[in-house]
């Protein structure tokens, strides 16, 4: 029987599960690449943005890419858990997850390009 945890113990367990999730994410090359890019881009967001809001949007796009990548990885693991046989719905699910990652990367790229344009070309 599963005992539902409450209070501080639940928070500590949830934090532990999140740490395990980051460790699992780190085993994925795409997440590792995005995390390494974030190591440089997050401080750069502080320098590039002129206001708190600009900095938050720049940093937020970087974090959003990582969040979408983790969700895509979780979805792929779930599909693989169900079975490795080729199935149109499995392919569709994985393709949709990949498309979500691509959209987040494109959005981040457009936001960063606009910020760089404004900073260096006065656009």
C-alpha cells in the first residue's frame, strides 16, 4: 500500500525526486548541451538585458528550452516503457515532443537575436 506523504517530508522527497530527474536528464546529450549553453547564456542575459524584465525574458527562454527538453525526454521514456515495437502513435508522440523542443529553441533564438540586435545595432 502506498502511503501518501505530507508536510516537510513530502517536500524533501519531492526535492530528491527532482535531483534524480536532473541526473537522468544529464545522461541525455541534448539536455547536457542545453545545460552547458545555459551556463554561459544565463550570465550573458544579465549583461545583455537593460531591465529586470528583459533579463527575465532572456533567461526564461533558456530555462524554457531545458524544461521542454526534460518533458520530451520523459515522454520518450514513457513511450519506450510501453514498448519498443514500431507503432504510428509512438512515432507521433516522439515527433511531437521533438517539434516542441524545436519550437522552444526557435523562440529562444529569435528573442536572443532581437536582444543582440537592439544592443549592438540600436534597432
